[in-house]
C-alpha cells in the first residue's frame, strides 16, 4: 500500500547521475550517518549493516518512475473504467472460491466483508498478479539516498524495512515490491507492515507475498484499526442539486458532517443510519459536472489505505460488483443443482 505520494517533481538537472545498478558506498557521508544512527537506535551491528547496504543498488529506473511528470488527471468515469472490468470482477469471484476459508476468517476477526477484502487486493495488485519487480531494498535505498525531495520519508521506511527483515527473519536482499517499496499482495509499506500486518494462520510468520491468510487478515486489521464499522455501509448515492454546499470541501476525505447536517443542507440520500452518524459528501468529477455520494466511516477507513477519493470509490464499487457476481453465480448453481454446500 502506497498512499498517493505527494512527490515534488525533480527538474531534469536535479536527477542524480547514477549508473545502472550502481552499488551504494557505505562510506558515503549520508549513508554512514544512517548506518550509525540505525545501529545505535536498534542494536544492529554496524559492520553487517554496512555490508547489507553495500549490496543495495541505486536504480535510475526507480528515480525515473517517481520523478516522471504526472499524467493527465483522470475523471471519475475514466478512473472507474480501469478497475470495474469484467476480468477483475470475475477474478475476484474465483479468488473467493479458492480462498473462502481465509477470507471468512479475516472477516470474522475484523468485521470487514470478504468482498471489500477482495476489492482492496483486486485494485492494488490484481489479486497478487502484479506485486512489483524491484528489490525493496534497492527501491528504498535509492529514494532514501538519491532522491532529495522525499529522502527523510524514505530513510524512515528503509529503517523500518531493516527492522521488519530482522523481526520476520527475512533476507533483506530478497523481498520484491513496487518502485516505491510497497510490498506483497496488499502493497504495504514497511511502516504499515510492522504496525498492522497480521499472522492470520498463526504459523509464526507474516507473509504478505504468498500466505493468503496473512494477506486478508492484514488488510482487515488495517481497515479495522482505521475505523471500520462492521455492518455499516461504505457509501450511498446522493443528489446534491439545489443543496447548500457552502463551506463543504467535497474533494477532501474528512468526516466533518453528519447524516443530519447533510440532510439539513438539502442533500438527498437514503440511509437508516441515525442523524448523528459522521458522514462526508464526496464529489467525483465526471464529464462536465460531479457525481455525488455520501461516505461514512467505512469510506473514510478505505481512504486511510489510499487517500484518493476515487480509489476508495473504486474499491467500494468493485466490492459491490464482486458481491453481485458471486450472488449470480450461486443462483445459477442452485438452479442447475450444483450449488456448493
């Protein structure tokens, strides 16, 4: 998980001139200072730590990926179309059939429905098909030491990664992930991994690459810790025509309103939640206007996974689509007499 990097873009002249796969020099002043600090804070032996970092490589492709100009901002309908495709929906149905036990255990522990758990990993990595090809240590070290605009952030993540590797008894040179160091099926950054990853099958390890019990338990735990309310909706459609929207920032994820206050403003929507329930009005740009939804605590929890309102909306819609497709498949199986027990 790598929530919306608000990256300052590098001018071409600021990009470090780094040869392909150039190894880091642990004697370089900033790297030596990092080694000394991490060793002092966490009890690492400086020699082995320096040896590990000397085997990390600065990758120009990572710098290019993080510094490239942002693409044209997509409208909601364009963004949604990238994720609400039949192949992604049907793959979610198939993963449910394959991993039903792990999903239901994660749902029972966290209160997060199985279809939301599926939708998160469906959006993040297409259910584990695209988890990243970069060594995590290369990605984090490159951005920590050769990308000045975000160096403090990535040095913190590199520190957490080294601790994670020690905690989990992993070879720090082995894990693969995204160009920004996000890892596994759910794309957790090292800080998130250490705080919220869960050993879902009690085998003594937290494996977010291949252990689906750990994957779904960790996603569920993340959402639960960030405010998920079992049994409550994520969003409902809203009609804001003629409503008083003064002072409302419909492009920001914040539960600054309530069901009652939005209705007093003239926003029309259907829900059985009580008037005092925290809520937000979500505006999604489409064509020449906006599509409005009312988001509740569960929508806000998804935005803690990724700050984008479109991301959270896509997860919600994909979860609904997977649930509908599963129900249709179950109905068809029942009609044919082949329903599973």
